C-alpha cells in the first residue's frame, strides 16, 4: 500500500485523518477540525481518492456565483 496523502478539508481547510473502522477493511476520512467525513469504503485507497476529489479547479479556487 502506498503512503496515504490527504488534502485539507474542502470545507474548513483543516487536517484530515484516515481511520480504519474496527481494525477491519473499512475506512473513512474525517476532518480533525470540523468533523466532516467521507463515506465508508472497503479500502483505504478508495477513501483517499474520494476525499481528495474536488469539483473546483485547484488553481481557480474562487468560483463566481453568477
């Protein structure tokens, strides 16, 4: 398994943490600041990919509202 590198929380910018649920195969990512969390996934890599996916272009963080 490759090293998990999580982007900051998309809502507050806080640090995110990958959590293995009950030491089993299930994984979730949770923001340490606002406690936003991802869906639960069967693999840590899938949780990482889902958490790191963004709809906004990283270079153009400000999206016009109209």
